[in-house]
């Protein structure tokens, strides 16, 4: 047979299979970027290899190694962040997988949109912020705008612990997935 020595690889993956894979990742992630949590779709995202395919070729088609990340393409003069900023960098000891249970608790947000490691001794969280460029002005401004839409002065004064818990629950429900919803949930957790 002519195909006996054929073995699948990511570079030869073509549409419609590649598009189906991409759509499956988007659906599974609630159409949110695996790193920044911003709303994405097929036209505004790319398939991200958590462990870079150039360095981890056997994992290039491993579904658990694939995510949908924002920025379909980069453009001169436009900010680069998330998967495109990470590029082929990977350090097993420092990387935090978006699939890791509790990964969001390793970060802390402020109302001005800033993101920091929740603990000053968490070298992995600090490195991920740097590698993914998650605290650039462009993303900080998006988070600030989203936070201001919910956490205005009156809400901050009047919100009860029960209301904060309801907000957290609502923001974490897959059927209510919204752009930067994890930021809203995490900020509400910080207020508790």
C-alpha cells in the first residue's frame, strides 16, 4: 500500500479537518482565548501549541496540548501578546497550563486593569505574565473597561458577600461565558 509509511503531522493537517479541530477548541473554551480570556472566534484566533510543536513534535497533534489563542495574525505596529508573544518559549518548571486546576488564583487584578502574580514568590505566575505579555497597556485597558462596567463605586459600596458569590458563579458558568469573565470572577473573589 502507498500509505503504509504515512504518519499524521500538524504541518500536513489541512481543512476541513484543521478547521474542525480549531472549532472544537473554540467551543470547548467557550470562545475565549486560553490566556487572556478575551472573546475570540475562528477568524480572530489561532491554534496554540502549549508545548511548542517545533520542540515537542510528538505532541503536535495531541489534543491536550492544543488551545485556541487570540490573534489570528500579527501585524506591524499592533500589540503582540498571548500565544504569539510566547512563541516557542517553554520551560516545564515555569509554565502554567490554562488547563491547570486553580490557575486563575495565581493572578491578581486591580480596578485599573493591572494583573500581577497573586504571590510575590510565585515565579511561574510572574514569568507567564511576562512571556504572554498579559500586562501590556492594550490588555490592561480592556480589563479596566470590563471591570468598570460591573465594579462601579456604588456596587463596591453596596455589594454583599452573597451578591459577590452569585457574580462569581455566573461568570464561571460555561453557558454565560463572556469576554474577560474570568477577570470579573477573580476580582469578585478578591473582594471576598
